[in-house]
């Protein structure tokens, strides 16, 4: 876990400790940068699409590639939930996981989306 992410989770744990009525939904997200990191051979396709004004949605991923992205997004949300439970004693039922998501928009974030 990156130091910045750990610090954000530590701040979140303080909020959850101070406000025991708060529940969170945690959603793991992947984006085009994750695709390129996992499958560098696809970078040229994404670059060509960008030059042509197309989005990342136009790149067809295999079922295996999609499954790997879903696994990565799921690991992000599960690891974050486990960190909050193990480091701060937050009750697991206060942290709800959603279906992992892959976003293809050019400005899509990668990481964990948290909703109160």
C-alpha cells in the first residue's frame, strides 16, 4: 500500500471511530493506465486510438484481461477494507463492498471510490 493511500485510510478510520453510525461503500476501480501496466503490448493501440480521437472503450479486451482487471479492482477494495478492520477495529459490516468496475473514460480514476 502506498504511503498516501495509507494516510487517507488512517484519516478515514479516525472519522469512522468518531462517528460509529457512519457506513461506507467501497468500490475498487481500474482504468486504462491499469490495462497498460498489466498489458504493455496494448499501449500502442491506446496511443493510436487517442491520436484518432477515439476512447479506450474501442479497445476490446479478452475475457482473461477483463477478469484480471476485475481481480485488481476487487483486491483494492478488499485490502482497504481489511486495513480498516485490522488497524482500527472498524466493524466489517460498516464497510460495504460493491462490484468492482473498469472505467475507460480518458479522465477515469484508478483506485478506490468511497461513498458515505
